[in-house]
C-alpha cells in the first residue's frame, strides 16, 4: 500500500511540474518575458498528450535542460518575433507573405521579422522601419525583412532583396536644402498620413489684386521647412545612434552604416546598385563630411574580401557574383527611375512623424533589458564593434556569422541555378530572365507629368459646402 501511495504522490508531483513547465530539482531563475508572450512557454495547441505525459520523455528532456540552464531564455527569444517596421502606403496591390499565408497590408500594418513584401503587377509601396529607414518598392519587386536588432550603441537590420527595384533610404540627422520645386513622387497623393500632406499656399481671388495670383507659391518651400523642423526635433532623442544595414541580394551583399542606395536586382540575372551621396539626397553641404562608407561582399566559397563602394555611380554585378564594374547599360532608364524619388519632402515628413511616434525606444541613452523586452518586445544586443583586447559582443558575432552564412548559401544557390539552366538549354528549353525596363517607373512618371499640384480653388464660382469639410479634405489630401 505504501508503494502505491508513493507512486501516486510521484505521479501527482510529476503532473504538476508538467503543468507549471518547470524541471524538478532545478531552481528556476526569472527569464525575460517578451511583450505579448504567455507565462508558459508550452504551445498547448500543439501538444501530443501521449508523449507529453510520458515519464521517460519528461526525464530525457529534463536531463537535457539541466545541461543548459538558460534553455527557457533561448526558447523565448527564438519564439519572439519582433516588429521590424510599419507599412506606410501602397498604390495598387501589395502583399505580405507570413508563414504559410499572405494578406494585403494597410496603413500602419505591423511588419514582423521574417515577412516578405511583394508588389503585384504595376504597384508601388513605401515602408517605414523602426530605426527610421524608408524603403520603396517599385512594380514586380520583393524584399524579405529578416531581423531588427536593438544594440546598445547601434541598431542592426538584416534584409534580402529577392527581386526588382528597391530604394533604401536610411534616416540622416542632417537638414535638407530648402527648395521651392515641386515634388516628384506624387503617385502616393493623397498620403495615408494626413498630417504629412503639404499645406497649400493658397492665393485668394481678388479682382483688385489679380497680380497676387501670378506670384510663385511657397507650398514646397514650406514643406521643406516643416521637414527640417521635425528632423531637428527628433534628433534630440535619436542622439546620432547609427543603423548598420546588411542587405543581401542573390549575387552580392551590401553592408554599412546608414546607407542610402538604390538597387535593381534582376531575377536570374545581374544586380545594379547606386549609393546616393548626401548631395544627391538633397542634404545641406555640411552632411558631405559625415558620409559613411559602405562595402560589398561578392560570392565565392573562399572569397572574404570587402570592397568599398563609390558614391553616385551605377555599379553592376554579374550573374555569378564574381565581377563588380561600373555600369554602362540601361543608364538612361536608371536616370529616369531615379528622378521619381529626387524630391520627396512629404514622404520624409511622414517618416519623421512615424519616427517620433514609434521609434523612441530604439534610441535610448541607457537600456534596461527587462523593460525593453516586457514593454517593447525586443531583445537587447551588445555593441557591433568591440574594444581592442576585449571579447566580441553578440551583435558583432552575429554579423560575422551572417557574412559567412549568406556568402556560402547564396554561392550554392547560384551554382545550382546555373546547372539547372544548363540542363534546360541541353533540352532546348530556356527560361526567360527578368529584364529592367520602364515598367519599374512609368506609372509614377505619368502621374508626375499629368498631375496638377497647385489648383486655384478660390476662383470664380460658388464654393461647395462639402469641400470645406474635414472629411472631404482628408479624402483629397487638402490642408
């Protein structure tokens, strides 16, 4: 009887330990609980009760966990999917692929680590990332957002450009030259964020003062002044903390602090890219002294070289990822495509407004890892650059791993793809490769030339009452 009583007691203790998710005989330290995570790390909806209630399985798992005391911290960090950004706006049909499903995003839709964004057909998109980076997708483009890491001294972004035309604009703390020239990327008007719309410099219609209608309006100039004011305000909490971007393409990887680069990745073909200098971005002259260097890593199992990139030159990488030269083809098309994003103060105003609303946690002067995890849902990483003689921090080790991993995996992918294409040619079958053309920008260019930026609303004729309502103004982007 005592034996059966003891057995029942052990079974009861065993069941309680399973429900509590703890290991018998091991003191449990407090592990970081990320935002929106449950106290139990067990995924109850996926539990197999036969194996879960097995004493042998429990004992084996307990022995393994005893060898790794921080096992629950590792599990929680692995299960935590951090928000990498917010969707700003889409013209056309855009899609987020998440896991085994997909959906169409809206304004402020959260983008998590691992999400892929696609523009379907003749569609365009702007995406805001938590560090202040803005990403623009042209038609038939796709990008994977792999990870955002909040470091003590710098932030870190890891993405993969799968195909298409991508503009990557890192946030810069410098001010912009204040121009009174019309914006170029007006395809997105009216903007999803009403407060980012420019305030129209209206001229009243007066019969005794018609000369006033001929005076140049200051709408664009005022928008640039508004932009610089917001940048100065947000710089008070960003404190110059940089972001290191690790941008992977099939045949090349671009990396560096605060890059602003336009990328054209031809699926199954070459990759073109151009680093934009502060002058090209429209920043004031003093920003030229703060320009950061970016480097590229080519493909090859033994190739570990990093090559610096010159600004304001279109460079091309061959299909195999072994050659980097200055581009000579398609320069006319590239110039036309660049023009669309030459002057975008309203998009940048929207960036600053969203930056103030969402990003302050990523630029704190001092961090408490527990608060960062529980309140914001992010893991705190170390520094990207270790001091001389000291051990490398986890973020620097992560970068070293990613350089090696993507170089090897992408080189393997290129070899497999090359062999596959050769076999198709032997069979007389050819897969038509993607080509760069005006379909990447023609819709936006047509909109620019056909759009009337300024309208004389107070001319002769009765003003309809509906046009004075807030809803009407929001629907038509009138401020």
